[in-house]
C-alpha cells in the first residue's frame, strides 16, 4: 500500500525521487517509511530510538540527510524499490548510519 500524499515529503537521492514519512511511536521509537514517488512498489521501513542515547531529553530529528542515508543503506542491503514485494524492514539504524 502506497504512502498517502498528504503528510509525506519528497526527496531526490541519486536522481531518483522518493516519498517518505516519519512517525514517532508511544514506545519511544520512530519509524521512517520510504518508497518511490511516482510508481511505489516495495517500500522500506527503518527504525530509530526517538531520543538520543547521550541525551535522553533531546528528540532525534529525522532530516532529509537521514532519509538519504536510509535510502542508500537499504539499496546496499537488497532493497529494490521498483519490484513489487512486501515492505523491506531494515531494522534499527541508530548505529548503522551517521548523519
């Protein structure tokens, strides 16, 4: 199922346009879903702790740089956004990507 246009953002990574949306959960995690902008097929979901480990009172910001890093990481780890398939869960990326 494609992300709703309302509330989602677009980003261009390596000349490919994607749509993404981030949401904080009550359990203290944030999940980010990314898919192709025009013809969504397989989406990818990544998770982060909502607060920073060295400062639990500061909330983690999901920026375009974060989303770009998620796309790059997912592509390097088997994500094929042009192939119709179940959503790819790349898990928690707190320690796997830096932005």
